[in-house]
């Protein structure tokens, strides 16, 4: 089953959810901020992608900037990143969509079309 991690106040998440519903994609929904993925779940998500850690971070978020993560992420381990994100869901780029083999961050209709249909 596909898992859709989102934030209720995020307009991009709302657009992505609308697209998923319009295209009849089945998914389970989880709020990234109220109920962030665990460290173990995040490590499993990282393992499904060959993208760099930066891909999973909400680089335009206030918390990312406050913590000066632009300087820290390039040398961060996956374990450190997963721990940090599991404690603060606002650090995760959203929406995050995951299934058994695939992961996407952010929402672009063409990527969702290619990946999730």
C-alpha cells in the first residue's frame, strides 16, 4: 500500500492529495508534523532511493534554515538525518509518497503520473 506523508496546512500537499484522489490512487495518509515517521521508517525510505539526503529535507523550511542544515546535511549520516527528521517532521520535504519500492518527495503532476499510476 502506498503511504502519503503530508502536512495539513501545506498547499502543495493539498494539491498532491487532490491529484491522488482524482486519479483513484489508493493510499494511507499520515501527518508528517503530528505523527512523523520513525527513525527506522525513514532509514527504510532512504534505502529505496539513490537520491542524496538533501532530497528528503524541506530546504525552504524555517526549521531547516534555523538549524543551519545547509552546512550540516552534506556531511550528515543517514542515521543522523533519520533521527533529526523523526523528531521534527517539518524538516521532511513534503509531500512524501512511499510504497514497497519507490519514494518521491514534493509534488509535480508529471512525476506522480509516471510514478504512481
